[in-house]
């Protein structure tokens, strides 16, 4: 066999490996979305179950106690009032209940007075919204009043089988059941925020671990995967910040104001972790260029595989990876470990001293004068680590001035 043919045979397994890596990279965002979807289902399972049971109980009460046939407005009112999350402020549930009852009552009255049709729907929805705005400033009252009034007017007259105001009494039953459930199962918004904080911070740790593998192996695909993972985590980080901010605003005037300190802190930590993730994405983008300049990047677009020394059986040896980047990879691994400790603390609501200590040890070693000395490419990567390490330290509860002072002086 010619040497040229042997070279082609040797390249084939490497080409297949590169194709497999690219295929894995394409599926990474989908896997991340699936994991985040499972997390959302896990967080919403019990609230959804409670709302579904409340809808069934309301339907049963309207059927057995009131003698109504097909009282589906009782079930609808209970479901709409409770929703699918633990953030069940009693005022919000009451607003929805009042809006539903008002909309159904006005819709029932107008149907018997002027009938149903396109202009009747427009008139009833506008009138119910106006009355709702007069009754209360809450947006939920106005929205639900208009929606329910439109639904009642739009339904066929044959559906109203429970008397003139049967649907209104059904809505009252559903709203009453929802208020009772909200009263006996008070929601703690911290549970959802903590879960989102744990997921978002864990994504930062996973991204760092992917960067470390890319650094250690000189693997362009792994570094690209780290960048994709960091971008895909934007949604959960945004949701964390949005939920925490809204909960903080609600806690000012609700029974959850006793938890406002932690909620405010979680909102601030969302900003810090998001900022750290953005810096880590910059690190993932810059690392391939630094490794290429060191000749330490395993890249399908380069020709170093062809020049590799064949092993027994025609398989080429893997390219030599310059160990000069290993100290940076070790720093990133330790950084990821500290972030994982932070994620666990945020998720459980426990103390963050262990995470803070681990991150502080990393911060003290992020010194471009000693890590990668003599290699400006490696030193540039160390410099990029300093900002996200400080952000993570602040997220772990360290004051900003102290976090910056932990870094070695430049």
C-alpha cells in the first residue's frame, strides 16, 4: 500500500471523530433546553397538582351542593386563580377571583338583556373592563373581567343550563375554593428563585468545566461547546433575575416581606452570575486563538494530523498538546468547583462560607505574573479569569472591595 493511501486511512478515524464532535455540538442546545424544561416541570408539579385538584373540587361542589349541571366555570375560575406556581399572593388570587366573578356576572346579565353577537362581545368586554378599573387598580381584575365576560357572551345560549346567574355562582364557587387553597398553602417565592439560582449557577460551573477540558486537551470542539452552553444558559439566568425582581417588588407590600432581604439578595446575585457568565463566554471565545498561537490546538482545519506519527495498525498518534496551558486549566477547574459549591448553597438557602473560601483561594492564584510566565498568550487568559472570579466572590457574599482586594496586585 502506498504511503499516500496509508495517510488517508490514518486520517479517516480522526475525521470521523471530528464529525462526531460537531454533531454533539449541534445537539448540545437541545439537551440544555430539555434539562431546563425538566427543571421547570419539577418546580411547577405541586402547584399544578393543587390547582387541578382545586378545579375538580370546585366542579364537585357546584354539582353536588348547588345542583348545577356541567358547572365548568367553577373549575375554570379555580384554575385561573391559582395558576401553576407557588407565587400565590393572597391579594393576587383575590384580584383574579373578583375579576372572574365580575366578568361572568356582567356577561350573564348582558346576554339575557341584549343577546350575543360581535357588537355585544365588544360592548360587554369594554364595559366590564371599565367597571373593573373603577373597583380596583389591579391589572388582573381588569384582564379577567374582560376575558370572562367575552367568554360568557360568546358561548351558545344552550350552554347556560343552570338558571339566569348559574355561571356567576359557579365562578364564585371556583374563586372561593382558590382563595381557600391559597390561604391554607401560603406560597414562598424563595423556593422558585432558589431553584432558578441553582440551575443558573450550575450552568456557569458546567461552562467552566467545558472550558477547562478544552484548555487541557487543546480541543476546539469542546471550547465551541462551552460557548454554546454559555449562550444557552441566558434564558434561565434571565428568568432568575425577572422572577427575583418581581418577587422583591411584591414582597414590599405582602406577607412575604419578612423574606424580602433574601429575595433582594437573590436578585442581586442573578446580576452577578450573569455578569460572570458573560466574562466566561469571552474566555471561551479567546482561548482557541491563544492555543493556536502556542501550537496546542487540536483543530480539524489544521494539517497537524497528517504529520502525526502513525501508531501500530495505521492509527495516527494524537497531536502533542503543550502543557503550558495546564495551569490555567487547573485554575478553571478549581473555579468551577467553587461555583458548584455556590450553586448548592443558593439552591438550599444555606450559608455560602464554603463556596466563598474556595473561590477566594482561586482568586489569590489568578496572577498572570506566575501563571504562564513567559507566555503572553497564557497570561492573557489568566487576565480574563480575574473579572468572573470577582463576580462569583461577590455573589457568594463577599463585599466588592474585599473581593477585588483578594486578587493579586498587578
